[in-house]
C-alpha cells in the first residue's frame, strides 16, 4: 500500500522538465516520461515484476485486518475476529471488480512514477535485479514482511508498549499533549467521523 500511495503521489507531482537524462535525484515530467519510450518500457517491466496480480489486493486486505486488530485489541475473542475478517472480505469482494477495472491505469501510474524517479540505467538495474532469483524472492517477500504483524515491535501481532504507531503518543511532548482534554463543547460539535472512541 505504501508503494502504491508513494507511486501515485509521485505521479501527481513532478519537477521542472529536463532536456537530457536526469541525474538519479531529478524527476521527469509526465510528458517527458511518455516521450522516453525506453525508460517507460523498463519501468513497466519493473512494475510487472514488483506488482504481481494479487499482491495489491492482498496488501489492502492485510492492512485492513491489521487496522481492525488494532481497534479490537488483544482480548477480542475468536468469534469477533472471524466476524471482522468476514466483513473485510465482504467489502473487498465488492471493491475488487472496481479495482480490477482500474488496475491498468494504476499500474501505468506506477510505471510513470518509476520512470520519472529513476534513470534509464537505474531501471535496467532494477529490472535485472527483479528478474534474478534473489530479486524475485525479495519482491515476493516484501508484502508479507510489511503486512505481517509478527514482524512488528511486539512480535505477537498486537500493538503494545514498543509500538511506534503514530496513533499512540510516544514522545514526552505528545504524552503531555494527550493529557489535555479538548473542550467538551468543541468535541460535541465535531462530525462523528472525526471523533475517536
């Protein structure tokens, strides 16, 4: 999901056009990316290697289940967890056809973002790496590692004391700020979607 959001963000923002092949840190405009057929084709090859058909949907599902698990907490019973998983799967089943219809545009957005961000030579290296045994293993494992809560700070699949989640105050400044409660009148005027708890 992070890759998808970052890629779409890169697509929507671009820096000034450059006449020659840019340095590794320089970006191309969308028009320059489309005009550079080799670069765009290499980017499409890398996207095809790095975004297999089910991975994006799997990542969305795992992210939704993880977010739900944070809300449920460690004391939720198995029946509640099963119900939440069924609800996530039901929503994903409704979302999937719409997503599949937009997949070509999403993958093209990825390709344009990569072509904008990386030079032709860097894309050649990425494609070569993604085509290698180690690259295939790395790309296949990334989603699992990013979405598997066992690899998180607690190691038990639930957020806890060591969790660096931005939803929990960790700095002394944030903890001090969390002690202050907002005016109840102000809170009651907020739309329900903007209230916690």
